C-alpha cells in the first residue's frame, strides 16, 4: 500500500516564491509571491497565490511563514486572508517592531527596488495589524527552532543567525522611527536577503531545503552537517549566480532542484552557469522551473503549469505538473 507522506507545491507566481507544504491535514504556506498586476498579466500559467489556493478548495492555512521582506515573497500574502482562515503566522523578526504606527516613504531618487521594498514592508505591517485584529498568533521563527508539522514531519530553522537578525531589526527600528527613513530603507533592501529564513523540512527519507533568498555564501559551516541528507532544494535567490556554492552543494545528495524564476529570466535569474555546475556535481538531478516551458537543455514542459507539486510517498518522490 502506497502511503503519502508529504506534498510540496511550488505555485507559479512568476518571479517569486509561494510554497504550500501539506501533510496529514496540516497546511503550511511559505511566502505568497508578488501582488504586482504586471507579474501575471499576459502570462496564462502564472497565478496569484490567493487565486491558486482558492481553486484548491482549501479553507485554512494552519501556519503562514514570511521568509523575509521583499515584494516577490510578501506582496501576495494579504489577499490570502480574503480566501482562507490563517491559524498562526511566523516570521524571522520581532513582530512588535512593525506595530509602531509610522508612515514610511523613501525619497523619490532611490532605486526602484527600494520602493518595492517599502511596499513589502508596508504590506508586512498591514498583515500584522490584521493578525492583531483577528487574534491570529504571531511568533518569531529563529535559528535553531524545530517545529513538528505532523507525525514524522519536522521543520528546522537554519538561518538567519542571531547577529544578522539583530542587525536587521536595528535597521527596522531606525526606518520606523526616523523622520527621514530613506537611508535605513536603502540598507534594509540591501540586506533583506541575508535576513531571510533558511528552512529544512524532513520527512522519512526525504529532506527539502527551502532557501528563499538566503544564498550559500552566507550559510554557516555550523549547520553543514544538517545538509548531508538534503535531496530536494528550492534554489536560493531565483537561480541567480549567487545561488550556488560548489563546496556546499557537493555535500548534498540532490535529486530535485526547483527554481522559482520568471521565464524572462530577469536580473540574470535561472542562470545557465548555475545549472551547468549542478549537472556536473549531480549528473542525474532533475531540474524543475515553475515558469519555464522550454529551457534547453535543462527543462521542457511545453504544456505549461500553474504549479509543480512534489508528492513524497513510501515509493519516493514524484513530480506532478498542475495545469
């Protein structure tokens, strides 16, 4: 008898992360992709995370996790609350810092990414205010934490470090209290990826590393031993050049690597140098891309998909393309 252990769905939100983890009736949502209309317009297979969840018929997200504050991870989360109830929220920062009632605005002259960061920060504040209004528990998720998702399924937090978290929270405080928050917002946008959660989900013989935008040059050697059984990797930072380290990735017995980049490969994401290295280290690895249909020689899925689901059962790992 085949026994399903875990299902992990990578929703096609274009450039961004929205990942559903389901096991024995427990549902976790890690990030919600973008809220920008242009991310979805004229792309028939991309779908906002809230719309995808609505179509699945889910009525509740038991645990919502915010990996870090960037628009392509946070923007789509607000709409989730219109579709389903949320049992609990966790994020890598002290939630009390966000509820100071300030108005944020960056100077017009800053790069566009800072305006997007400010938008994501404001969205985070609104989510936490909504959680307070709806009495949804909000907790900090920090390095060393372990959560039992369901029987035999564990979630381990490997990063950010305490020092990185503290540094980011100091900048948040500065941004949320200074008369002119422009400098703090510039620094927050620049360092947000380093403050991102790095999560490991373990289920029987499978271990998934969900890396958000936390790149391996910032990973601590202290947790390298925890990577030795990781066989499924959500590639960091959308497959940009900084998403890979030969030294670190050679330690992992990878069988599946998923990239959450947009098919226009903006910002040099889904970089071929990354996949050439991966294939050299792991010749039999399966490369999966949420928004690609034809990316030779790495991937082909001409029918397109709204999501890629990995079904982990007693036979192994199986890939389903959800149209």
